[in-house]
C-alpha cells in the first residue's frame, strides 16, 4: 500500500492509501508509439517561482503524470512510493515539477551535491526529452534531493560500440551513446519535507534543440530511483535489458508550444597563469590570455558555435593508466567545446577504432596543450538530416607545424532505429615547417538497420588517404549485430583494420588485423534464493588475427555476476588469454617480452558492497598466467562520503608480475576528494602516483559555476617526474591558473 498525499503550499495533506496508481490525470489518446501520454499546459511568464516547492496555482492546473512501474527489484510491479510529475511552459521556459513521496523521509539517500554527479547511488529523478521525436536522440536532465544539476545528450538510444574490455570502453564520451559532459543552461531546486522530496526544473527553450513549428509533440520518459530499496522505476515501462535512453519505448508529451527563437550567446573568458617548469624551478612565468566562444541558433534545430583562442585550463586532468601491453591506451575527451553534439560526429567502434577523435585537436600525444587559434562548428538537424561541420585551426607547436582540421558528417535517421550516413575528415599542415604533402584524409559511410524491436545491425566502411602510404591497406570496416531481450543479450561482430589504415584525426588501439567477437549475457531473477536479486551468467570472446594468419590476441571471458537485494555484488570469472608477440617489446624498463605465442588462464573475482552507503568497497582481483609467467593484479577502491557535501575515493592498482625475462611490480594510486559548498561551487582535489610512468601529480580545482558550467575556476597543478627507473634530472611542472568566463544572452 502507498500513502497518497498532496504537497500544496508547503503543507502535506494525507488523502489516503492506494496501490500506487497515483492521482488520475485527464485521459488522453495513446501516442503513436503505444506508450503513455503526458500533457503540458501554458502558464503566465511569472507564474512559477523555482524554489523546490510546488505551491503556485499554475502547478494545480497542470495534469498529473504518475503510475510509475518498477524494473528493479520487482519488474512490472507498481513503484513502492508514489511520484507525481507536472509539466508547464511559458513563452521562454519549460518547467517540470516533481513530487517524490516517501513514507520514510529519514531514509532518503543523498550521495553527492556536485554538478553532474552520478544519480545511480542516490535517490534521484531523471527525465529524457526526445524533442525531434526521432526515437534516437534526446536531452537528459536530472537531480537528487540536494538539487544538483545533472544533464547530458543521448545519441543512438545510448548505444556505443562493442567487443571491448571494460577498461577500454568509453561509456560517457562522444562515442559511448551518452555524453554526460554536455552542459546546458538551466536551473533546478529541490527540497526534502515530511512527505518526501520535491524538485522544480526550469529549462529555457534556448537550451534545447527542436524542429520548426509552434505546436509540437515530444518523446518523454521519467525515472525515479529509491536507493535504500535498490529500486528503479519508470513512467513509460522499460524492460530490464534497457534503460532510460531507450527512446523508442518512451511516452509522448503533447501540448508543447515552442517560441520563435532568436538565440545568440557569447562566452568570453580572461585567464591568468603562473607557470614554473623544469628541473627544480625557482622562478615562475606569469602569463595572461583572453578568448571566448559564441553560439548562434540558425534555426531551432541547427546551431553555429565559434571559438577564438580556446583554452581548457578548467578541465580536470586525465586519470593515470598503467600500460602492460604493446597497444595504445585510450583517454576520453573532456573539453567542453568538443563535447556538445559530439555524438553527431561519432563513427566507428568507440575506444578501439574512432574515425574522428577530437582529442587529436589541440593536444599532443603527451597531453600537453597545442594552442587553438580559432574554430567553428555547425551541428544539429537540417530537415531530415543530422548535420555536423567542424573546422579548427591550431598554431605552431615546438617544431610541429600548424594544422587545420576539417570534419563533415551527414546522416539521416530512418524508421525503426535505422540510419545511413557519411563522414569526411581532413588534416592539413601549414607553415614553413609543413611538408608539401603534409595531409591526411578519412572517408567513411555507415548505417544501422533495426530488425523488430530488439535487434540492430550496424556497420561502417572507411578508407584513409596518406601521401606515400600503400593505398591497398588503408581501409577498415565493421559489421555487428546486437539483440537485447529480457533474459538474454547476444552481440556478434566482425572487424578489419588494414596495416596502413591511418586516421590521424582518429584513434586506433592497433592496426593490421581481422577481429571476430561475440558476447552472450543472460539474466535470471530467482525468487527467495539466498537473497539474490539477479544472476547474470555471460561469456564473451574476441580474437585479433594478422592478415598473414598469425593470431595476435585471443580473449575468452566466462563470468557470472551475483547481484544481491542488499545491493552487494560478487563477480566470479575466468579468462582464457592468448598473446602472439611478433617482435620483442619492453613491458617495463629492463624487462622485455620475447617473440612467441603465450597461452594463459587467469581467475577473476570482484566484490562490491552497497555503493550507495556512506562507506563502500569495490575490490577486483586477477591472478594467473601472463606472457609466459604469472601476474597478480589487485584493484581495491574505497569510497566514502559525509552527508552530501564531502565525498572521497581512494583507488589503488597493483600488478605483481613474474616473467622469464625478469620480475617487476607496478603501483598506481589515486585519491579524489571533493567538497561541495553548494550545488554550484566546489573544491576538488586529485592526487595520483604512477610508478610505471615514474611520476606523481596533484590537481586542485575550485569552481564557482554560473550558467552552463561557466564561472570562476582556480586550478593548481603540480606534476613531478621522478625518473627512478631511468635516472636523469627530476622535472617539475607547476602552474596556478585563474580563469573567469561568463555567458551573455546577447539577444535577450
């Protein structure tokens, strides 16, 4: 039974008890997708004050959206607590009011107060708007009882690539299907009360993109998490194999009347930097800079962005990684300018073959910034087409010439999650340091074909052109199918990358191979068996073969995830590995791996406590054969929080390796601490030690955020290269940056 109450004028009125079906709203016709339907109402411009209390008369005029159903723990059952959502709009702003009733307000879990903090381990409310009604792309907004601003962009229903190990997968970047780094200009306020908690969202129409025309129907869905119950529920029901990003199963939001937008925003910045670099630096160099971005909406669905003298000093440094193989490591894009609408430009297999990887622009291989003089981007929808145009110009960097980067991406969405598109990427060197043939191009076509409601076949075909390189091997293609059913997921793929395939403005983990891969995952939810919530037995396989028939890698992963009702998890797995080494390589200073084929078996154990608790543990252990010897890897992570303001994470990775050529140990430690003064001001520290890279680093960031992640940033970075493994004079790079940016609505 669920207690049904109203939150009116800050007073809680108990109306009785019911089954959780909620208060009846005005019935409406079924949307074309067959899902539920919500109705938005127009109100006066000053009718709603965003303070977390739905006490304005305008909210009482808005029909109530309720009737949430669980996907976890009891799939298909009504949510254990009642939720009400109301939607209104003015001539400039979309408002969403939500009341999350809770019979035990003291049990509400609030885990973080920082912008864009994950909403999985906290009580939370999240919504997605499919403004184009293409059932593929959407805008996500969410909050928790602390009132954080959480937003992101969804492309391709949140589906990224496949066939990768978890450590390589980019889950929230440009190619992962969901881009949490997109930051829109909007506000939210939340408040806990005796009936539970409530939130009010104010989202300017200028923050969104939508088709032309005044009267519109959007796709929409709402998700509520009740963390102490380990419960997820949705308004438009979603099977367990999917999540909120499954827009083809969303409901409909009718009654929206969008304004005729005139949108021109300018975001200038000023920056000061005190920099000390070199062996035992004593004197700092004082630097100053100015620059900025501008955004203009050509149509409600198509925007132009420009940037001059671009700087990303406020972005957090990369997490260190330890490379114990001979292939490239993947570091995701974090810079804001490149992340908006990044999914429009994504073609390939994320984290493995990215045909366009924006990190190649303005960043050297060692992570040092290359000056970006200017850039422009047009992205959005033009009629039935998704359009992305990008042009960036970098300055000279040491002995490297300046470069121009141009990208053209066009795609068209087709019925039933299908699409077809093309991509062109060009890099051209300029200046006295550039050769006459200093250029590189990538050409690609790609597409998806939806079969029924649960299967998608996707593919791309790409070719690069690099002067002086054998044209016969400058190709890559991938074909894969993905089927998601309530109790089983099946994924099959095949990929080839030529030896001379060279997307210089992309990312390759390796080249010159054929790779089949497969993955089968099953789900079982036993009743009253050892307090288990779900069992997920699965097996995955991938193998890399050279074009001469030599197998370079084989990986078979056999595992079972034991998820308990108290939110603990245990993973018990085994890996069968094969590594074919063609030429010797140095895995560690002084330790080389000889050519040969190495077949090994290793065990894997993962233990996770309740990640929503104030103190939690995540431990992964791998032990077994490794390049003809043995390796034991231990990766414990301890997370702690005090209230919703202070959070910390201590992670440690230790590799103890015993090889015929020599023994060695690597250590990687990471401490991340964050204190949120408010939902828009924070102090964050990141300290890392990596003895394989022979360095330790510290990054301290203070942020006082304004609209869309602009504002004041004070960033101190200290990196010290130890050179214990290869003795030479120690080097220190130390900087203190103060940056202030402000967004101006020029046509407001």
